[in-house]
C-alpha cells in the first residue's frame, strides 16, 4: 500500500519510475505542483493555491487534496484514469475517496459526474459488480430528464439537491440504495430566463414521443406551441438531441423497472396543457377560461371533472369563522393560480418519481452498512429565494465540514498522544443563526409575514427584517447602509455577509415562493384525482427546507465523511482552458482557503511508522537494508540521522507527525539522490551480470560445437545417424557455400570445386544443372544476327577445323555479306538477282597461270565472275562439282566445274597478290 505522496512522486517521475537528480525532482514538483495543498509552503496565499491548481490542470491532474478533502476540477474531456484497469490500481489505496468510503464499510463543475465515477469505482472493485451496476444505473438514471435543464452555463444542469445512500451487505456487495431530493427549482416550470429551457422531459417527450402516444396525450411535436416551453426563447438547441435523449429516458425507466409510464407522462402532458390555459376578464373584471379545449385534455389526463377544474382555476375558496366563501379571481390571480397548480403538480410528481425509484432500490436498515453520496448544487438563480436557500445550505455544510474536520483532527491527535493545539477559524454559526434562529431568524420572520393577516408584501417583509435584525453585523439593507454603500444596494434588496463573501438578494417573490400557495379548491381538485396528499397546515417552503436540512445534518453527523469539492475551470466548457478569475471565485465561495488553514494549523504530514520507515530507511546506514526492531524506534533513529529539529516533528503512538512541508521535501529530495545512486549500482550490476552470462553462453556453445564436430568426423563414413548428422550437415553446408562463391562465370569456364566424397553424385547433378542454366541464359540473350553468325561458324568449323593451318586465327573474325561495292551495270545485268556475297579475287588462267583481277559474286543460284562491270562468266551451282583449298595459308581455292573440256578455275583473293 503506497501513500498519496508516494503516488504523487511516482506521477512526477514519469514512465521510467525514477527521476535521476535532485534538480529534476525539484523541476517536476515545480511543473505539476503538489497533490496535497497541505504541502504548499505558502499555504496562506490564495495566488499560490490557484497556481498549484493551474499547474495540475495543465498536466491533466484534475484531483488535488486538502488533507482528506478532494478538490476536483472538471477537465471537460475523457481521461484514461477512469478505465477499469486504473480503478483496480486504487483498490485499498488510503487516499482514494471512493475506496476510503467503501473500505470503511467493510472495516457544471462535475458533481454529478463525480458521483458517477464513485459508483463506477464501486462497480469495478466490489464483489458482485453486476449488482452494483444495477444499483448505480437505477440511482443515476432515475431523474436527469425530470430534474435537469439547460441553463446559460450548462446544457444539463441539475436543478435540485440530491442525497443518496448505497447499501452493502456483510460481504461488501451492494444490495440497494435510497435517494432524498432537496429544493427542486419548481419556478422553472412556469418561467425560464432568456437562453434557458424548462426541464428536459418536456422537450424530449415532444421530439421523441411516438405519434400514437402524443395523440393520446393531446400533444403536438412543436414545442413552440406551449407557453411554458418558450419563455427562454431557445426551445430547440443544436447541442442537445432531444429525440435521442427520449430513447435514454425510455431505457432509464426500463432499468428501474418502472411500470407507471403512461400515468407519469399524462401528468407531464397536463403541465403543458395548463400552461396553455388562457383567461379573459368579464364585465366585472373577473377571470374566465377561454381555452375549453385545454380543460378537456386536463380533465382526461388528471381524471377530474372539467367543470370542477375550470371553477377552481378562476375561484378561490376561503374559510372565515368556520364559513366557506367562494371568491372570484381577477386575471392576475387566475394566472397565479394556474402557475401554482403547474408547479405543485410537477414538484409532487418529481418527489413521487424519486419514491418510486426508492421502492425499486429498497433501503434495508437492518444487517447492512451504508455509503452516502450528497450532491448539493450551489448555483446562481440571480440572487433569488432559491439562491437564498442554497446559500443557507452551503453555510450549514461549511459549518458541518469545519466541525467534523476539527473533530477528526482532534481525535487523531488525542489517539496518538499529541497535544492538541486550539485552531482559530471563522465560525459561521453566527450566519446560520441569522437565517434559522427561532422568532428572530430570517426564515421565522418570512413565515410570520406570510401568515400575518392583512396586506403582507415583499416590501413589508423587508421592513420587518430591518426592524428585527438591523444590528446584526452580517446583515445590511439600503436603509441601514451608509451613504457610500447605498449606491450598490437597491431599496428592495438586502445583503448577507456569508463566509464566502457578500451576496445581495432581491426580496421580490420571497413571500409567494415561500407560501408556495395553492388555493384550497385547487388542492381539493388534485386530491380528488388521487395523485397527491396535502396536510391541513403546510409549512412555508423555507421552513420545510430548514427542517429537511436539519435532518440531513443529523444524518451526516452520524457518517464518516469524505468530501469532494467540484470546480469548473471555465464557463465555456472547453478542455485545457483555465479561467483564473472564475477559479478564484469558486475557491472563495467553497471556503477552500479556510479549509486549508484549518488543516495546516497543526502538522502538515503524518504517516504510519511502518510506511515512513519502509520509504526512507535507505537514508540511514543503521536502518538499511532492514530494521529488526520496533518501527517506532527505527523512525526515531532515522529522523535523528536526518537531523530533524525538535520543533519540526512529533512522535505519536503509531505515526510520525511532520509540521512543515519543507522538512518532508528535503527528506524526499535526499531519497531521490539516494535512489539515483542505487539505480546506478543496480544498472552496473545488471550489466556486468548480462556480460558474464553472454560470455558463459558463448563458451558453452563453442565446447558443444567442437564436441559434436569431432564425433561427427569419427562417424563420417557411417550412414547418417545422430552422431554424424551435425558433421555431415556442416560438410554439406560448407561445400554449398564454397560452390556459391566459386560458380563458373560462363559456358566456357570449366572450373568446379572438388566435392567431398559424400556429395560427388549431388555435385555432378548440380554441375549439369548449372551448365544447362548458363547455356539457357546465354541462348536467351542471343540476337538473330548473332545466331546466324554462330551457325556459319559451326559450318566453317566442320569444314576447316584441323584442315587449315590458319583456321584458329579466323575464328574471332565475323562473317560479312560483301567485301566490295557492286557496279550498277552489273546489278542491272543480273536483273536485281539478290547477291549473297561479293569479294575481289585473282583469277589464274589454266594455261600459263596468268593472273587477272576479277570480282566474284555469289547469288542464290550461281557463281558470277565480273571484270570491269562486265559479267565474264556465270557458273550455275548445278555445274559446280566441288571446291578445293590447300591446307596452307595461301588463300587459294579451286572451283571444279562440270563442262565439256573439264575446265577448272583457280582463284584467290586479290590480297593474295
């Protein structure tokens, strides 16, 4: 099991596992910051806090701690850290929030996504992970469409607070869950700010609902037809696919085994029809319904009498002194009554849906332990009543957080025997009391004003506040402010100084929203429909919220909390963009600097003796490589060797407490240097071992080769067997490699390596194949002209080889077609008969052997003797009985002609002269 600081160091080292020098260690820390803000040296500086967040965000390190509190910055992109393999790595890690919570059972900014990741972690690491997947899906897919909406900053903003329990059995397997919802933003049902939308379910139903379903509900596909959907002027948004999301809703309802889908959608449709109910004033100024068609749809969808519903929308029932009075409503009151009914229907439907989900994920108290996920959405509603309630909740949670943090710190100090040092911090109980105190708190005054007879208004509520809490240091109004401050405060506003800073609230709508007023006759109509139950005396919305919050605080106080503070880096939802102004605002209103100051009031770092000793024992000769004594004593020896000063640390019962981060950093840097030395030694040792193993392997191979070669030589004349096969293979290989290097270069090259006795037959076959291949290759390259030359050379060889003493000298000389130019007259006389060969000769007469210059022409059919362009004699081949030559180099040849006088022609080339 590694510490968070160790994991941070491993993260900084990168893939190689270690950094090589102290300088690189410091550079890495400068680059990625510290994973625990408690280790910030300048921990009181907000700028240093934000800079550390920026460094880590730049490196995609989105999680940073303040002790046990996790600060999460939304990366607005998918990260590999959420793979199943990575989640498995954190099983049992002491600072993994999800694992801490899970192990304790066995022993915009990303709040919803953080919850999903926690449940996803359980799905990976818990036994029976398929079951946790089912629980996770039922808890998370139950209400996004009904509780989420598009706002200016977020396309899928949750408009309610959520508290979830996930239950595990004795084996740690999830078996169920439970959801509590807080402060649904019901006002969004009837009004949306410009650029915002109503809850998703309305648009998804219209865009994705089947034609038959919409017909039964009396709806059209166009959201522009419904007044409750167009207040924000963005009924359709390019970044939202309502049609596909409708399929997700259907699948989600299937996951939670929801069987009342038709009833649920009928109620959703009734809200849209209510928004289209219109009124007109009669002669007395009383409101009358002008859209009877909508009343018919509403009567059918809500299963009520149409006439009763119509009358309830334009009248109110008053009970005075035990007597019922029916009073007509004017146009403004009728519109208010209609909107109040729509909000009531949707709000109670949402709660009904959550209860249905709880029925499918039953909460079983006995035999099971429970993990809690609380999501409170601290979002801005333009300083409205809702924002007042949310900031009040934030104050309570901050108060709880500080109390539990101090309690946890104090308990750890006491258990370790370390003297507790009181911590000075801002106690926001004064602000909580200002809001919730009985009779004198803002909520009590608001309830009192709502119940007061007479004409109570938002203005009279503000005046009552000024009268009751005017001296409170955290309360201010235009009337109570000095001349300078009045410029920033309207006459219908009041300002509260929260722990995170000043917030100005407009009292407009406070009374109406607190009353959440639904006229008695409208309540009776809805009760007749059987959908809702109303108590006889309902509390104001703020008091209901205060009571729910009080119960929530009791639940949380009984838990072992793990905190996640979620932050958004920019409003544009862009990856890798860090808006310092927005981050500073969130750091302030989340109270992170106060959290850090409380956590750093004592000792910044504490670790079990075993863990500390295991990590740093190499820094002391007495503890390295092993320490046989108690870990406590080993750490004492170690810190003495490191030169820790008395004020820098304390020794507890099971842990060492280090006060200053610089002390830990110095120790860590020393460890890095030591690790570098160890690494160098390890590499050298490894390399020497590698070289030795290589050398030994080479020697072993050489010995085995020589032994096999000698044995093979001894058995070389035996038939092939295991004893000689290596030798014979080597001989064969050697001969073939030698033959490859010494192959004949051409067909006239008769050289050939001498083969070993065992390869004589193979060698002869190879030689034949080689010669055939060379001949084939040579012949393939012969041109027709050269082929003709060779054919003539063959004939000449057959005739003259060994018979003519100058034949060898004539072999290299090529044959030519003619050795003289033929006179044109001769050609004409021959009548263009083709001449095969022509050569000048000397003719010797038979008598006296007188030499005469002539030209000898050979045609296809005859030998022709020419003198000075005249044909002297033509001898047909048929009359030529032979040709004689001498064996000497005299160039003489004799033509034997068959004729009457048996003449012979003796001739020779002219060069013979």
